[in-house]
């Protein structure tokens, strides 16, 4: 059936995308923001673009919300990783990486946990914390890989390549940021539990 002929009530975006959107929003904003986006989808986007392109538009809008919830944490994490690369490769090369690895791990755990706690606090949803952690890791990995490629395009002299090999090799440079997404999301889950619990406790005290 032509999308123009579909009853407005039958024009629905992907259910999973709407669920993601509602999870990320604050409780008081869920109905209004989701409703406004649904109205635009049904009345303006779907009739003009068709169902498939309208669905892509809706997913893009939801992706924008995910980006806004995670980009600060992702940039902070990417900055820590790239800073570690600069330190290892050029500023202070070394063959003893244990202390640096411990510090880098603690920084990453702190960022993921805080991202999860903040998102869950704001949205009153542990799921929001998990989504924040997943998005933080994915966006950060993309940033790190692009920056690392740029650095290698400019500096690929023998000394730099030997330092990269000593610190784990190119596999670690490009694969590790992707691997970190899984444990990072688990840290965000823990932070999400803490954030939602704290928000609920404070809210109950405020009512008393």
C-alpha cells in the first residue's frame, strides 16, 4: 500500500528506535519528545519520503540523542587513549608499561562508570546507563582509530614504528579500542545501577 494512503495511526517508526529514545529521555520528557517526533514522522516525513527513508530519518534522529548523551565521555576517553599513545611513542618512550597501563585502565573505568551513572541518574533508567557506555566506547573507538591513522600517515619513521611495536603493535592500536567497548559497557552498567539507585533514594527523601 502507498504510504500516503496508510492511516496516520498505522505509520509507525521502528519500535526498537522508539524504545531507545524513551530510555534515554528524562521521565518528564518521554511522552512529549517521543510524541512530537512520532507526529513529525507520521504527518510530514513518511508521506514525503516513504516508509523506508522515513524509518532511516527516525533512526537518525534517535542517533542524535545518543550522540548528545555520550559525546563528552567519548571525547574524554579518546583523549586519554591518544594521550597515552603520544606519551608512549614520542614524549616518553619506555619498555615498562605496567604503571601506565594501570593508570589508563583506571581512567577508562572511571569514564565509563561515570557515563553510566550520569545517564541513569538523568533518565532514571539503568538501560540509559548501558546505552551511554556502549555509545561512549563505540564513538571513542572511531575517534581513536581515525586519529591514529592520521598520526601514522604523518609519522611512520623507524623510531616511531619501533615504539609502536614495543607498546603492543598496530593490532593493539586499532583493535584494543574496539575490545574495550564490552568491559566498558559493563562498567557503565555498574554506574547505571548506582546512578538510578541514588536518584530514586534522593527523590524519595525529597517527597518526605
